[in-house]
C-alpha cells in the first residue's frame, strides 16, 4: 500500500489525498474523489489520471485538480 498523492494546485506541491492503495487498486480507481488538502486546507477533487502513488513517477501533465469543478471527464 502506498499513499495516493496529487499535485496541490494552490501550493504547487504534492499533497497526500488520505487514500492508501496498492497498484492494483489504484489502476482500478475510476471515480472522482475529494479530499481536504493538507497543503492548503482546500477541498480538491482528483481522479486517477491526476494522481500517483507515493514512490512512483508523477504524471507529467498540468494537474486538472481544481476546487469544485463539476465537469465530468471522460469515463473509464
Ligand atoms: Zn491544496
């Protein structure tokens, strides 16, 4: 099990989501999750494509995690 991290769009640094997953669980994570960010105190939403497991390489893209963005992305 590893911590699921996302890039905090406010502090622009990795922040733990509070979720712990193994790679199999992470690969199956298709929903949209929300958490209170330990880095900035805001609620962020994230999807698997925004996140990475601690100890693995972060996704090389601009993070799409934004506060209260209701627009649904492409479903997996
Ligand atoms: Zn944050």
